[in-house]
C-alpha cells in the first residue's frame, strides 16, 4: 500500500513539474490607420519560431482595433511575428522576442499612413484643339501622390500639369483624380471643357423638345457650312440604335423608355468634326394604373460600383425592369449592380413595363448619379456606326480609347480588317455579326463592340435553344443563367445571356451564322446550387473540352445537364485571392469563376470574384490542390497549393487576365517549410532584405522577376540550414510590381514586392 502511495505521489509531482514547464506569454497590439484611428474586424496572423512549438494562429481586432492572444510554450524565450495586408494589399509585419523577463509583447501594425485632407481642382486654357491644364489641387503635395487625368475622349495622363490635343471640337467632361495611399488622400473633380477649333470654328449643338411620344431636335451647331453632314444617332434602352441625317430631326411614335440622342457634324472641306450627346425619357403608355417607377441606389466610390434597387409600384410579378445606366450600357432586373468605367455625372433611368392585366402599364423615372472614385484605368470603350448600300457596308469607328489603341474588325464571314474605318463588300446577302475589338497594351485597355447587320431580303434568323437539367433524373433548372460565347478569328467573346424558364427551357433568337459555345450555371434558387458547376454544352466543366455549336440556317437544340461536385465534409480551411486585368493589376474583375481541383482532377470547390475582384473558396479539406480559372478562349493557368493545419488560410493566389492568356501569381508563400519569412522594406527602395528559416538543410536559390515572369536577378546561396539572410540591390528597378521567389529542395515560396 505504501509503495502504491509513493508511486502516486511521484506521478503527481512529475505532472506538476510538466505543467509548470509550460511558459505562458501574451501578445497584444493594435492595427493603426491614419491619425492613430484603429481598425476593427481585421485579421492578424501570429507566427512563432520553430523552437517554441507553437503553431501559427489568427486573431481578429476588436471594436477598438486591438487584439490580444495568450500562448503556452515549452521554451523560455523565442520570437513572434505579427502580419497582415495593409491598404495597398502589401503584407506588413512586426516582430519581437518574448522571455520570462518580457512575458507580454506588444506588436502594432500600420494599415495606412496619416490622413491628409485633399481637394482636387484644376483650370484649363485651350487654343484650337489643344488644351492646357493647370493642377490647382490642395493638400496633394505629399510624396507618393498620384494624379490621374481623364480628358473625356478616352485619353488620359498622369502628369501634374498636362496638355492634350483633341481630334475634334466638342464639349468634353475632363476629370482629375488625386490619390495617395500613404496619406489616405482621395478626391475627384470633373469639369466640362469646350474645345473649338479656331481655324474652322466647328461645334456641334442642338435643342430638344419632347412632346408626348414625339421628339423634336434642332441643330444649333456653329461653324457649319453648306457641305456639313449631320448624322443623328438615337439609342433606346434595349441598346438598339437608329441613324438619321439632316440638320433637324423629328421622331414620332417613340415607345416609353430612356433614350440617348447624339448629333455628329462633319465637313471635309472645313476639316470639321464635332459631336454632342444628350439623354431624355418618354413616359406614359397604356393606362399606368397601379404602375409607378421608382428606385434607390448606393454607390461604392472606391470601385465605382452602384447597386440599383427598384422600389416601383407594379400590378403583378411579371413586370419587366429595364435600366439605362447613362454610360451607353443597359441592364434588366429589379436589383442590379453596375460598375462605371470612369468618373462623371450619369443620368440613370429605370423603365417598368407590365401588360399582365390586359392594359399595358409603362412608367419611367431617372436620376443623376455622381461617380468620383479613384480611376484605375483610362476610359476604354469600343463603338462604331455603319451605313449600308447594297451589300457594301461602310464602318465609322467612334471608339473612346487611348492614342496607342489598335483596332481589329471581324466581319462575321471569316474575314477581318485592322483599318480604322474599313469598307466591306459581302459576297452574299444574310445576317452577319460584326465585332470591333479595341486593345491598348500600354494602358491595359480592351473593349469589344458587336452588332448584327442584315443584308438583303433573304436574311435568315438562326436559333439556339434547349433545356437545362440537373442530376440523373434530369430535373428542370429554372432561372439558370445561360451564356452564349461566339468563337471568332479574334478570339471568343460573350454575346448574349438569358435565363431558363420554369421548365428549364432557354432560347437565343436572332443568332448570326458562326460557331458558338453555350454555358449554363445554377442560380441561388436552385436546390443545393453550391454543388452544381457551370457546365458547357457537351457536358464539360472546361471550355476547351466542350462541344462547339455551328448555327445557321435553322435551329440548334442544345440541352445541358449541370455537372455536380462530389460531396465532402466541411472543413475550416480556405483559399483566397484576387482577379485582375492587365499586367499592372490596376483593374479588379468581378464575376469570374475560380475552381479548386483535387489530385484526382475533380472540381471540389468554386467561388466567384466579387466587386473588388476577390474570391474566397471555403470549407476546404486538407490536401494538395490546383487553383485554376476557366475563361472561354483564353489559355488557362493554375497554381498548386497545400492546405492543412500549418497552412489553414492560403491567400494571395491571384490571376491576371491578359488578351490571350491568364497569368497566375502568388503573393505569399503557400509552403510550410518557410518559417518567419521577412521581406522588407515593402514597398522597396534601393535594397530589399530577405530573411527566413529552414527546418532542414537545402539548396537555396532566390530569384527576382517582373510581373511578366522575366528574370531580373538570381542568387544561388548553396546549401543552407536554419536562419538564412541576404540582400538584393533594387536601386535600378522601375516603379511597379515584382515577385521574389525562394526555391529550395522541398518547394518554393513567392512574394509580391511593390516599388
């Protein structure tokens, strides 16, 4: 009995000693914004050195922007690193040593610099077609301030006091935006600038009078002569356009809705060209009983996105909602989000139509929307008009783009042109889908404009239709989104989007002759919609293995059964990143799909990028995966990632969409063999310091590359173990984004740098 008692006491003492061997430390701090203002609900990652045997952890700042974490370690001292992504999307970190003498460590992180009030302003002075702009902004003298000018004709500049030469006389909305991420300074101002060629004195202008459903437009243009050509362009809310000629225009029997009217004057003798546009609405139609249009909107200036929500009074659920956003684009539905490509004041209109009770009910309401977000790219929009004589079509390019833009035409019959204003003679009558693609690599600008041209009296109409179903029972999927992509010699482009009806049936009418892809995807109303993948005709998840459709003449029946992801248990791990356009990563892209593919080549997770271009794939199991995108017509790209307890939050998996391919980039390491990695300073200056720790001996190579993957520097450090430190000379690098790659025998890590 005494022996058992002694054993029990000895075990108790050993357990007690083991418990006392655990050292408790506290890490706290705050996430600071400009002027000492703290930020709440932000995630901070805490990493510990390998000897502490403490796994990484994440904490969230409280309402005061601060955090506290307590840890137990078997060692008496070590180093802890706190990190997060700041307002520039750059990883910032701070570290300190803890010990029995310093059991509490405070690590504060700066989210952005001090806030400085700034007001954008400018004056202008014009001589002929050239205008000089003087920047009179206040509070914009701090280092790092960026000036973005939009001259209203698709051109832009980042000079402080630029000058710009316009192609034609006219009234242009010129906007100046100033921003400085170091001081949280953001402001935009837009002013109308009148450009009048002093040589020709040509300036388009007109008056308008709307009486009922009749519009009367009278040219009041100045500097015109007997040879001046007057072209009117009348665009309805559904996007259809009519062209008229003459100094005056009277249009009768206008349907209720929103319109844009443009007058273009041209005189080759006087070398005169000028354009003036305006918007108007036609209300009424039918009895209007119980039908009243109304809407509210909210603006997210940082991304220029506006959420429009109808508050209309309608007699039934069958009401059709038609939106004219005032920038030449249109939409349908009671709630819709729209992103404007440039700053300015827009006249947005909602037209509601309902004929369910016998009498047609129509009503329209408009409101002005002011967009003053920080520009991320120059205004970029392809557009054209045309005239037809027999089977010859003369195209007029009226695109808005940079001075270095290239234009490529696809005429719908297999031929193309790179002329600015081409003339095309077709060999036969019919329906042809003509597309203009504008691309400017210098400004990451790409835009497409397509229109259907009918030649002759025998032009046929083609149709693509079918049913969208799910599961082995082929259950109908109502309200499914169905997209039609045209495969042309200029690439693949989205042409139409429709919804399936209650029986899962969809139809594309008026399709021109050509080759197409059809893709369907579930709506949030579909039972278990998160498990169904976007699927192409041919029952493929990927565009390159789907079945193309050749149409005309006649009708093509294309049924699609949605592919389904395998069921899997819910896990707390996530994979996230951003979608951008162009090598400079200045445009965030919404509505793009990202897939998570397992080792068996099965899609086990998917997410769609939001208005900030961010995607988040949740409920991911531990394992090895490939993160990839599917964009019809573009060469795909993928990133291999490891998800598990040591890497529970795999972030920074970005994709950059170019005109012909997709580039995958990794902003931070997704491997577990790099510990306590520090790359500083970031943004970098003349030197960049690299420090990390290896768990075992390995050959180490460090490479510095530009955003396109071009190698700039390479350091072969040989066999290393433990803490590795080195420095790279970045004095001669241009401003922009770069990638630092750490390569070992076990894997590699990639880190984004900004200069």
